C-alpha cells in the first residue's frame, strides 16, 4: 500500500523553534511514501525532529506539541502546534492518504495490428481490476 502527502499547510512561525520546524518538515511536501513501514518511519522522524527542536530551545515557554492520528482507514494526520492562551495554535499539519492506483502510460502491439496503440494502465491492489475500462475496482462505490 502506497501513501501520498496530499495536504500540507503551514502557518506563520511564532518563534525560532516554529520556524526551524517548518524548515524541517518542508521536505515532506508532495512526497510519495512506499509502504506503511515507511509512513511510520516518516512520522517518527517528524516526532523526533520536533523533540530535538524543543530540546534546542529549553527556555521557550510555548513548547512544540507533536500529534499523529488516523482520521480514517485511508487518511492520517500529522501536525504540530503550540498552546497559546489555552488554545492550540497550529505550526503545520499534513494529511497523508492511501494511493488508490497508479496510472502508467503503455504502448501495446496487438496481433492484428502493426501500429503501436497507446493506452493507460492502472496498477491497483487487486488482480481483478479491468485494465481496459479505464478505472479501478477500488474506485467503484460499494
């Protein structure tokens, strides 16, 4: 199962720690994540980066708070915030979603034709996906 950083929002940094965290997490914008293990590793890298920045600025009254949660079976949210006057003030958040399928261009030659026929191929999770219809079984409503 592949994942993609679908939404990536940043907010104005409130201090140097927030600015440093934003610079750190920018590298995860528009990233394709190969599998669930890689997703867990990315989330852990962001958590550890947030922790290191908090340790680098021990005198700050407003510490960075890291959070990661599964919003549904297809969507994860990773975020960091600071608490300002009792309310969370976001530094960033990113939504990571499952990739439904992969579209790939292919050139096929049929036995009855000598011409090369371009077509799209969907590489999906399930083998029973129909490659000629232009959509995946996973995209059908159940």
